[in-house]
């Protein structure tokens, strides 16, 4: 059975000699992808969970047709694919969204500025490929040593949480999404299996895109709920406000994502545990506070 996971990470870098200086934070998501006939993985780091998953899904989709990759940096149209994924909506509403791809500890593609600490930690991690528990203990020590050699002593703290995990076999995929919603933690597990009529296989890239749609839809529901509450507090003055237009855009995007989710549900047998996320209820909860 094949396993794949995405980590939500937060690194806190403190100055060892000046404890009163505010710490530097490096936040992002990390997805590791094993390549055909390669003993070194591809690492994708991104600003948001859903875009990191979508970019990884596109790579895995291409890999379903490839049995051996010689030129890792050149096998994929990185820029063209990313530009298609971010679309008009992402560019307008999350212009700061970044993505970076590493191979053998080196950047082979990036879009928008990312925290340079990630470059350091991936270089250190590449030196310790035997470290596979996802916690980077030895890599963090190496990173601290690297900063010390450059003349800056630091202490590095790391928080790491699984945001997505996938186990997949020929006929069935099981995956979980773990999110933080306002005042609660949201987790749902999905089983996707072959429909005897449609007979489509639940490939990893299908499951990742499906989960990305859910993650973004939940995000849209949360944003819509808070914005709806703000508009209600403004009353009539909000009717033609910029916020109203943004709210309508969020609602339109949520409808698009909901439709995409239903299309996948019609192609496979999809079961949820404990229950299917209810976007309307999430929005209502955020609106009511």
C-alpha cells in the first residue's frame, strides 16, 4: 500500500545571544513525493495546504505515465503548470501565495518569495535521508550549526502537524484531512473505492485534488461566515461596499468547489467518517460567532 502525507509546519528561530529580539517565524506546508527509480524524493513546500496538494497532484498525475525519470528538474513544466493552478481567483485573493520545489536539497522551481530558512533545512535534511520520521531532529541541529558557522547563533523550535495523509491500494484509497477551524479542530476521513459501473481507479492525484477542493471550500466557508457577520454589523451601508463584492466572490467560488466535489462523488464510491463536512453549517457557525 502506498502512503503519502502533508505536514503543516511552524519553525521559530530565536537569537541565541539576544533573547529580547523578537523570534523569526517560518510557516508553510511540506509534501514529500517519491520519484520512479530514484532514491531521493521531491519536496514541495507551499503557502497553503490546498495549493501544495494541487501542485503535488499534478506531478503525480504526470508520473502515472512515466516509469523512469532521468532529468528531475527538466521533466516537468513547473512554471506553466503553477500558472494554470493559481488561476485568476488565487492571484486576486492570495497574491502572496508561494511554492518551492526541492530536489537533493536544492531549489529547482519557486514562485513568489519563500522563507530562506526552508532552503537551509532542506539542505540539512538532504544530508540525512535516513531520517524518515518527519521531525527533522538531526536536520535542525545541523541548521543551528550552519547558522553558528555563519556567525549567528540561533535556537530553532519546530511544530509539525499532519494536515493530510493518504493510504492507497489498487481498488481503494483512504485519506484524512486535519484542519484547524475557529475554536475547533476539524478532522474527517474519506474512503474512496471503485464504482462497479464507472470502474475508475482512485489514483493518488484524484484523492489529493479532491481533498484540496474540500480544504479550500472549508476555507471559503469560514471566510464567508466572518465576512457575512461583518456585513450584517454594517447594515445598509454594506450593500454596495467592496466587502459585499468579496463575499459574493467567495460564495461563487464555494459553489464551484462544491460542484467539483459532487462530480468526483459521482465517479467513485465515497464514504466519510464521522460525517461529510457541511459548508453551510461551517459558514453559519462563523457568522454567529
